[in-house]
C-alpha cells in the first residue's frame, strides 16, 4: 500500500508510506519575491505532487489535514481559509486526475489519532491536549525520527491514519 499524507500550508508537510517505512519532509511553497509566470504556491504544490507520482508510481491513497476553519470559518480570516481551501482543491484535483482515492481529516481527528497510541501519554501532559510541540514529540517517539518541524510531524500522523485505517481495503 502506498499512502501520501499531507499537512497543507505555506510550509507543506508531507509523508509517504510504502511497505513498512515512512519518508517525510516539508515542501516550502511560498516563492521568494513577487509572483509571476508560473511562480505561485499552488503551482509549486501541484509540481511536488506530480514529482511524487512520477517517482513512486501509483499511489493508493492521499490523506490530508483539512485547514483549520475549512469546515467553519469561525475565528479565522477569510484569506487563511481561502488559501487552505485552494491547496485542498489542488490535492483533490490531482488525486482525481490520477485515479487516486483521497481523504480529508479534521485537525481534531488527527490529534485524537496520535493521542490514542500506546506509550505516548507523556507527550500530552496537559489533559491530553495536542498542541504543535506535543504532536512533534509524539511523532519523534512513534516514528523513530526527528521531524524538521510541526508540519512534517502532522503529515506523518496524517499518513499513519490512512495506513492504519485503510490498509485492509487496499490489500490485494
């Protein structure tokens, strides 16, 4: 099973699972300077997705974290919600055009998923709250690697959610 997990943002965390291993990192989508002729964060995201598809072959599932405020824009600026929604649109469009199943997760579902893994209780000391630092620490312990930032950590958890909850569906 091949799963791509994405935490969309200006610094876009990604994680890829195949077999028993995870690869992960961060795509920096904000161009330096002013925008012109193909120099746009959405085109950068599209290019990164296509590089993944070209290098690993068919992907079974793309799982992404919906931007905060995607379902409801309470407390968020319209611009922030719109930017996140645009990235989700690129992800869904690319998945669809390549025949890849996709799944969007609410941030609260990703955090709840991370909290319920054995041996990680110490990462969530404040009544089980899962802030950026807690999610990063839990990812470091669970995946036995040091994520470069919270975006990569979240992408690892998003990817693992897809693997653990949908692996049976994709078994041949």
